[in-house]
């Protein structure tokens, strides 16, 4: 996993998505206690995947993120592969399922790149 990037504008989000083939968006709000608890778990989940760029977005600071990515609650996690959404999880996350999905997509993607 690439180091966590805290993004402060919708333009920077778009730039990250365009410049990187594997992007994992983590959208939260400061007042969301679940969001704070999940972020370290997401970091740990993505550590084995060095090509994935983790992007943290504060939805209170970047309000446009809700309309751009159709986000209705936080936390919301979206994995993009070549600018296309492949995974979406929000609010109540089943980590075993999320980990399985990330692993499948990552291995499929890296095999195609070889």
C-alpha cells in the first residue's frame, strides 16, 4: 500500500485517480467514531498490496465528494481500478469479505500487468 494521502479538494481526488491505477478511497467525517476506528484496520488490510494508493477524504472538508461518488453515509470505502469502481463498502463493513475482494482484484490486476 502506498502511504495514506489526506486529500483536501475534489481536484486532488480526481488527479490521484487519474495518476494511479489502483486507488482505495476512504471517506469519513471527524465526528464519526466508527470512521476513526476503521481507518487503522483499512491501513493494515492494504499493507500487503504495494500498488494500492490509500486516499483519505474528509467529507466535511471536501463536500463535493458526496455527489461525485454518490456517498450517503460514512465511512465509505471505494476501490477503483483504472478509474472504474470495483468495490464499494459503507457503514457496516465485513472485513473478511472486503479483504477477499481486494485480494482477488489485486491479484487479477497484477497478473494482467505481467
